[in-house]
C-alpha cells in the first residue's frame, strides 16, 4: 500500500507567480505633511502580508479611477511592516493620493527596480548626497546604515534643498546627526535673512566633507544635473566611478520594461535601474537628447 501511495502521489505545485500588473490593495493608516507640498503615506496591506523591498526600489502607486505613478519607498526596510511613500503633490494622481482619507485604500504594484546595494559600503566610508525630495528614496538606505552603524566607517550626509521650508525629514536629520554618528550638512539655494545655515548648491559641500575617497561608497539622488555634477566632483576627489551609485527616475509607466517610457538608450530604467553605477551612466548622462 505504501508503494502504491508513493507511486500515485503528485508533486505539490509551486505557488502561482503574482501578476506584476495587478495591484495589491493597501489601506491608508496615516498621512503626514512633511513640507508645504510633500506628504508621507503610511500604508498597511489588506491581506496582512508586508511588502518586502530593498532600499532604492519603487512601487507603482495607484489612486483608484485616476491613475498610477512611480513612487520610491521611503520607509524602513526592517521596520514595522507599514509601507511608506513620500509624495510631492504635483499632479492629478499625486493630489488624489495625498488626499486619500485614512482608512481608504490605494493600489500598489511592485516593488520594482534595482536597489542602492548599501551593503557594498560596509567596511568603508559612506557618503550620501541628496537634492530636494531625493532624500525620500535614500532614507531606507540611511536607516539601514543607522541600524548597522558599527559596520561602516565615517558616514556623511550632504543635503541641499530649495529653501529652509523645503527641508525634508528635519527631525530625522537632527536625530541622525545627534544620535547616530552621521555627519549631516544642510544647505539651501535661497533663504530669508533669518536663516543661519549654509546657502549654496549641495555640490559646494563635497570638497570640505571629511571622507577617505579610496574607501568610500557614495549614493546620490536628486535632479539629474545635480547628480551628474555631484558624481563628477566625487570622482575628482578620487572616488571610483563604480563606487558612485545614482537613482535615475525617468517617466516610468509600467514598471516591468514593456512600455518604453523610461528608456535611456539601451537601458529601461524601471528594470535595469533606477539605481545604477556612475561608470555605466556617465556616457549616457552627458548626452542631453537621450
């Protein structure tokens, strides 16, 4: 009888692969206003299964009946299970998302794309260079470094915002500086007379930042012109191009490399990126028509 049962038993089929085009349903647990036009949504999955992601990945976030947009994940990859997205209110979809009521639902596809690979920086110095809302995609990487602070050497965060009112995650910046052993330097493009901080582009902070370029890994996120200037300045200081990682987020629409909206010559940034090494990006970022 045992032999018969073994002969007739069927192998357990693998669970079906989720369709990347079908959104999961998440409930809005909290909406926090960070600046005058930027909000963070905290989302929980209705099915109870947390979304696992790597720092630097993004999702396609959907407002029902209006549309969806690519939004980087800004929460802690080792956190409570809530999914955090920091969103600038700049269009119809983002406006609908940031005004979604607590308890209402949104759609989430993903996670998609490549990550920061912040583990590569372990054992050496780490430099984060950020412009504006680019702090949101880098926040999970910073939180990873904070959690594993003893694995890294000197950690430097250089952050540039348009004005003092546009500084994102101000309590985090203070906590990282005071309690987490991170050297934080903040500058703004324009400021009122009452501002007592630095004024100027974030790239002006690089020559004075204390890090060993021969053992540094750098992570850069912000407007493309700022990222290119920062990467060149880092390379001039001696940081290897393949140790400089940038997040390129261009017009993503599908998240799986089908629609072609995010094509950068041979790259589809939603699949091959958004995070890539400067050694691969430098010849592409120097051609404005790509």
